[in-house]
C-alpha cells in the first residue's frame, strides 16, 4: 500500500473508532499515528522514512521483520517501560516525532492534492492548493507547540507511544489487504494477505481517496464534539 493511503487508513480508523466508541482523545495525537503508520516502511529505500535513514534499507529486507507480529509486540513494550526511561529524553524524542509527523502529513498532502486536481480536471487552481497547504501548515505548527507541553506529563508520554503503536499495527493491516501480503510470522518467509488490492493500483487509489474523504468528515465531527476539548482540562 502506498504511503498516502497508509496514513489515510490509519487516521480514518483511529478517528472513526474514537467517535464510534465515544472515547475522545487529544486531536494532535493523530500526528503520532501518522508516524507509526509509515514506520514499518523504514526498510524501503524509496519510502519517506527510508530516505531519512538510508542505512535501514541496507540492513533490512523490505516487508520483512518490520512487517511482522514480532515488531508489533516489541513496539508494544515501549509504552510499558516508558516510566523507566529518562523523561526529558522521551519528551524531546516525542517532540521530534511530532515534527516528523508534520513533515509526513505535508508530503502526503501534496500527493493527495495532486490526485484530487486530476480527478476534478484541474477544478482547483495551483494558488488555491497552496493556500490549503499553508492553512494546514499553520494548524500543524500550533499542534507541534502544544505537543511539547502535553508530553511533559509521564502519562501523556505513554499515551503518545501507544498512538505510534496503533499506527504501526494499522500499517500491517493495510499491507495485509494487498496481493503482496506480509510475513506476520517472521522469521518464517510465508506471507499472509487477502489479495484484495495491488499496491499502487486503481482500486487502492480509489480506496485511499475515499478514506481521505472520511478523514475530512471525521475531523469535522471531532471539531463539533465538545467532549474532545473538555477532556483536555
């Protein structure tokens, strides 16, 4: 599954589940879901994270260890032991994870807006698309500043790490839908998948576009849900 659709699936699932279960969370935490949703592809030299740390794609085979239940279980340990780790180090690390999340959102948003412009036969002008990106950037920077103060509390550090874990797990769900599948039982080489989508194919792009529509709708509902803001007191 493409990066833009991994983010769409992860964020739509988390936002939709939160609204359906009536379990509000602090909205900027979605940035940690974004980072987690692309983290498994750090083993791919062509991915956004793979380009940041190119040595990982040399050491790791794509859709290998990072796409297994072993990785999911190991990542789940981190929130549990977060209280044993130097809190200042974690706060700084989570702040940079939030910054990374902003960068990833902007990168995939450019891809989404280009696809939208093609689907609407250039209905939106380049100036309008740039204005949308600017508005989103300003909002994301506000989120980033608030993240720093949010994660100063140890309980919130643990919560942020769980959101990274959620995004990670949903990445595997996305790849499980593809014909390529994922090696859930690594180090066994057998791959598991439903074979419903071809990575980069028409059906995946159509699904991704629909998921982004859901994301916009979910965010609108979050904005209208008073409990999301009351829960921060």
